[in-house]
C-alpha cells in the first residue's frame, strides 16, 4: 500500500523574508555594479584634483556680431542669441545665467567640464566669448557631482543613490540571518563605522 507523500510545511515568515532579502540584494547589486564602479573611481579623482592625466584643458576666444532683432526695447531675445552662438561657434551645454545691465548683456553655456561665457555690447551687438573645455577627468568629476548636467542625469543620481541604499540595507539584512558570522561581522561593521565617524569629526576641524 502506497503511502502519501508528506505535505511540505509552509515556510515561516522568517524564512520567507530571508528569501526576499537575498533576492533583492542579488538583483539590486547586479543593477548597481557599474554605478558603484563609476562613483568609486570618480570619488578618487575628485579627491586628487592635482592628478595630471586627462586634465588638459582647451581655451579659445571667439568674437562676432549678433544679427538685428536680438534686442528690442531693452529686452533681449535670449533664444535667438543662444541659437546664433551655437550655430556660429558650435557652443554646447545648457544656456543660462543671462544678464543685462545697461550697455552690456551676458549669457553662459554650461556643461560637465565645459563653459562658454559671452559678453555682448547692447549698442552694437558685438560680442566676445571665452570657451573653456576641460579634460576627461574634469568631465567625470562634474558628472559625479551632478554639476551642470541637466535633470535627466540628476534623476539618475537620485535613483542610483536609492538603489545603493537598498543594496546596503539588504546586505545588512542578510548578515543578520548568518548565525555563525553575525556577531563578528556586526563587530567589524561597528568598528568601521566608529572609525568613519571619528575621521569625519576630525575633518570638521
């Protein structure tokens, strides 16, 4: 006479939560590998701005005259100005920081590792632009800081920060389930956290 197989016992809440924590940690870690690599490397270059490699910069000066209609009754058509400057000199980056003050107007183009500052004579439309394009390291550093990068990149930084936070939290969660190494691991984490706090306190002066 055949015996019926025993029904599998339902998993406890602890077992189910362990599975979910491991699943979240595994896949968020996979997603964040390149993010961690990028911010780790650019964190080092930010800490060493004197490093020469990839740090060359190109500076150039351009001049010209804006077409008629760029200013009317003391109001500047900044869109026309920006499009004209882009078309004539290949300027890139986000156009902003506009200003008009009596006989002079100005507009800047900003991007990671890049700036172009234009000063315009409001009476004649003559302008002078200084373009500064920094090296690859400066571009990466600005991307790390989210400087002059636009909304899409800033949004990416926020999402990356959230994912890395989830990786850290789920990693700690997995650690709490490891009975054999839990005490030692928590001790190491506590000591490391204390060292970071002490160094941070000393850095504040």
